[in-house]
């Protein structure tokens, strides 16, 4: 701020303490700015603590050539000391700006109880809090699942309200836009599977079974899991961030007040997009994975290309293909639910959006792995 | 200052003093779409300078150009150190150290407490100790009437409080020039009035310069001692000077309509 021009460095801040007849006078002079080292206020504390107790503290600042907030903090600290000891303060001869700012800072009293001390709760309380939080989380999740189910029913009966044009965009984003990364990752996974299998199988001259390993692994579960994880990181996170930002901007409140159900309007189209596109992406990923295995089989193991493909076709039961599709449909539901759930429950700040996005990805991947385990056990029981 | 429409002459006449900001021939555009052209004005030291105009006329864009966030299509913005948009990074940093900005909604960092928000520029640009920074933070918060709220997160306080905390952060480095983007937007009349009082009091004691973007008439007349009016139809400034003088003497029908809330047609 435009104060007296900055003096040379030699003009160091000085504070002289004089006590006479019960009056303590602090005479400030020199430049009191942030680039200077200020004297400690311990000396002032001692002067005020002298007995007999001083009747008055005078702050004189006629010799101050420059000041900024740092000077104000020292004055405030000194005034607080004096107030603690019940000594009246005369700040009338400080520079006029300083005096009025000090008055301004003291105008609104410190809010009682506003300052916080972080206290660690006792162990049992923390455990109980955690349990309560977990219970609350389960309740929220059930709430959301119920909402989604109702919205899905509304959709089936043709009463769900959402924008068709938005659905098209979402479908595009969840399919065409994802093809590049799905191709690359599935191709490489197929390639890796083939490599790992080839080393073992070629010891027995059973190279041709590489096609079986790659085929069954990709079609039955790997294709679905890889697309699931890719979509969790790419689309689930995007849903959480998008809905979370809408929550921060009060857009979701606006939808509610217009009488739209956010679950129908925002969650349903995302759900439809993922549930429809995940199986398609999964089939595509299966093919790309088989292509990866094909490259290893033909170029490294010197298997006849036609033979490789025929063997894949013959040795992979069609049931595996349907199992893969079921997996990917379930993953589509899970990823869309996790992303939308975390987005809808997002805190109203940038921090909240970040946490929602992280939670969405973590939840999706966790759900994918757990669902895979459950589905595998189910398949075992059914015997497919 | 007399309200004149030939502002270029006025700008060059005032340029002989030592103004806080001098704007010459400024044209702002988004792509090919020109928002405002040929802006010429001078902000004197100690002014409370109002940038006024109807919604969507480019007030906030002008503010972004003045503080170095958006590059102008043509023209210059001069500070004491020189032209802002031609300056090297060191000069730019020196200019931005002297300026403080209060954004429309406070723009506090949501992952930090109020004290940490204010401490951020202090720890970056000064050699103060932790304790001193803490003291400066509580001083700044006390100045805006938020004493004791050091450890609150922005999401835990009201919108008006966020705005005041934003002001405390803008003042962290004791800037010469403070920019305000719609300070009274979203505040109740009493809080808006208190904020005006605070601005006047800060001007008095800090001798700082204020540049305020607003269309709040009460604020314009209460605090402004100089202004520019950006006209949305002609896409340029059509008047400048003390808002009270403009109200008394200006003949420009658009400006009169603005300053009288559309009562004079």
C-alpha cells in the first residue's frame, strides 16, 4: 500500500521502552516492514509485569517511516498483553492509518468457541463413530439402489423423464470414444497370455493349445474384466466428476425444484449407456485379445493361421461367450452405479469432487472383483 | 472531473502524473467477437475506481485483462513498472505482488482453512516465521470481521463470510491495488453496506487504490470517486468520471438510464 517510500536498509525498526511515574511509553521508530526483523515483545511483557503495576501504556509512533501488516501484528500483540494485565492503552500517537486499522480489527469481537482445538476422541467413541458411519453408508447405498430400481421401473413402463439427445452423447462417449484404449489393452492382454502359455506348452510340443488358453481366458472373463476396469477408470470417474460438479453448482437442486428426479434424469441415461455398451465393448475386447494371441501363435510359434483360428473356434465352448456377456452387463451396472452414487453424494467443494472421483474408481474396481468371484462360484454350482 | 466522452484526451492529460493504472486503446475480444474496443482511462492512486455497465458488457473481462488473466486483442495496460502485457515474467510477478484480487465468489481454496488460504502467499513471498504468518492471518481476518475463524474451511462458512475471507486473502501481501469483482453480489443489503464501509475505511487507512467492478448503484454512489461506463450497444466506453457528477451532468441517455435504474427514459 502506498505508504512513505521504503527507507534504506539501515533504517531498522527500533522500539524504545521508557517507564516513569506508572506510565510505560513504547516509542517506535524506523521502518516496520515484512522484510525486516522485528524486536521480540518479551521486553514489553517484562515492563508491564514490573511492580508496582503500570497505570498506562502509551504507544508512540511519530518516528515510524514505513509500516505494513507486520507492524500491526506487533501492536495487536502488545495491546493484547496490556489488556491481559488490565493496563489501559493510549494508541493515539501511532500513525493514523495504524490506529484506525487496529480499531477496525478490534471492532468485531472474536467469535467465542469459534477457534477449535483438535481433540482425539476416546477409542470406543471412534470405533462407534466408524460403525455408525459404516451403517449410514450402507443405508445411503440401499437408498440409492432403491431409487435406481424405481427409476428403472419408470423407464420400463415408459414414464422416465430424461433427454434422449443426452443419451446419444453418453452412448457415444461410452463406446466409440473408448475403442482406442480397449483395443490396445485387450490386444496386449491376449499377447501376454499367449506368451506365458507358449513357454510352458512348447516344452510338450503342445503349442496349438495356446489358442485354447487365450480364447477361453479372454472370452470367459478377461475381456469383461479388462473392459470393466477400463470403463471404471475412464467413464465411472467421469460420471462421478460430472455429477459431483453439478452438485457443487447446485444444478442437481435446480433439477429437483423443477420436479425432475435426478435419478431418472441423470443416473438412468448413464446406466443405460453403460449397460448397453459394455457387452459390445466386451465382445470387441474378446476379439482383440484373440488377435493378440494369434500374433504370438503365428509369428512366434509358427502355427498355421487357419489352424489357429479353427482350433480357437472348436475349443472354446459357446457357453463361455455368454458367461462373458453376463459378466460385462453386471460390470456395466456396477460401474455406472458406483460413478453416479459417488457423484450424487459429492461434498460441495473442489475437494469433494476429488474425493468422489477417487471413491468412484475404487468402489467400481472393488465391485468388479467381488462380482467376478460371486459369478465364478455361481457358474461352478450351475456347472458351466 | 468533468464527464466527457472524448476520453482519450483526458487519459493522455492525466498520464503526466503518476497514476496507478493507465489503459490505452484497449480492445478485448473472444476470438473474432469483439467485446469492447478503444478503452482509454486512468486510475489515479487512492481512487476507488468503478467499472460499471449492464450485464454482459465485459466488465469482468476488463478486470481479467487488468490483472493479467486474459490477453487483450489490442492496446496497453500500464502499471508503474511498465506495460503489463509486454513485461517479462519478473516484472509481471512484481506487478502481481502489488495487486490483490477479490473474486466474485471468494475463490477460496476449498482444501485449506481460512488461515492457510491467507498464509499461502505470505509463505511464498515473504521470509516471515510461522508464528508471524499466523499473526498476520489473524490480523487480516480480524480486519474483515472474521476473528476466530482461522481454522474453518470455506465450506463451513456462509457465502458472505467467504467473500470477506477472500478480501482478507487479497490483502495478505499488503497490496497497493485491490481489484474487486462484484463485491456486493449475493450479499444482503446490510452486508453489502458493511462491505462498502470496509472498503472506504481500508482506503482511508491503507491509502490503497481500489478497482471495483459492479452494477450495484448504491455501492457505486457510496464509494466510487471515479468510474468508466461500458456501453453494451456501442461496445466501447461512453463516459468516465465521478459517478455522482455523471448522474448530475451526463446527457448520455443510456448512462442516465443505467444510473437511474431505468426510471428516466
